[in-house]
């Protein structure tokens, strides 16, 4: 018998652990096979809402936000690159990479919920940011990612130029923060069961099997 699950994946496209966590979660679901069918709904969480359009150098950013030295920043990037490689994701970040504002990406992902392409859009945005070093706040980068995902380009341009869904995205972020989410990725299964961080696939698979086996749906 297949257990139906709804997974809220609270994340930001500027979060490297979110890219790793998503790949691990999808691997876990593949491992579980027909025992679980999960619908993944991407929920917004801005890690750096005050970042300007042109972004900020990654070394400068983590020094200001976390107090990292240049050496600690380099070590952290090496860990991320290796973990990403383990899950098949190309994390092409270096000391010249930048952190960007992602609010418009969240608006686009919110709109994409009404289509079959939200997951594909999320993947395209993560690749644009971390694999290609592009600005996920740039309207043309967003349009290209949306087109790659299979979305209608004219509708995408209308969403971006109109400012639609800004209030909805802010309300959703406030809702998750009110529920205690302070870091991402945060994976909430059926609205009740929290799995935090970019866990290995085996950890996700074990947790999902336990939820299914105990009927915690």
C-alpha cells in the first residue's frame, strides 16, 4: 500500500544546503519507491532580505553574518562542494561568488504552484545560482529558468513586472517564522513532522519510512 504524504520544503534559492537537501530528499523518495508518494510544495524563506539587487561577495557576506574568517569561509565552501558532489549537484562556488536577493524568485515559485512545474522551476533556479553563478533576482535569469522548467514566458514576465504575490509571499514567510522555523531547509511532513537541514538521503528515507509505518499521517 502506498502512503500519501505532503511535504512542505521551506527554503531559499540562495541556500546551498537547500540544494543539497532537496537532492537528498528526492534520492530518499526514489529509495523508498512505491511505499510513499509525496507531493513537494516549496515554501518561501528569505535568508538575506536586505541584500541589494547586485548582491554581495560570499566571503564578505559570511564574515559579516557569521564572523567567518577567509580560511573558515574557504573550508565551508569545500565541505559544501563535496556534499553537493555526493548528491549529484554541481556546486560551482568560489571566493568570487555572490549572494543575491531572492524575493522575486519566491514570487515566481509561489505562482508556479498553480502549474505542474514548480519542482522543475526550483531545480532550474538552484542550478542558475549555484552551478552557473547567475543572479536569481535578475528578471532575465528568472525568465530563462522558468522557460527551462516549461512555464509560459509571457505569463512569467507578467508576474515579475506586476509585483504579484508579494503580499502572499511575505505572509507565508511570517507564518513559517511564527511556527518556529529559523533556518532552512526545513522539511515538514503532513504539516506536523519536522526534518531539519540538508540531511543525507538515508536519514530522510528512515524518517519517511517511520512516519509511514507508524501511520503518522
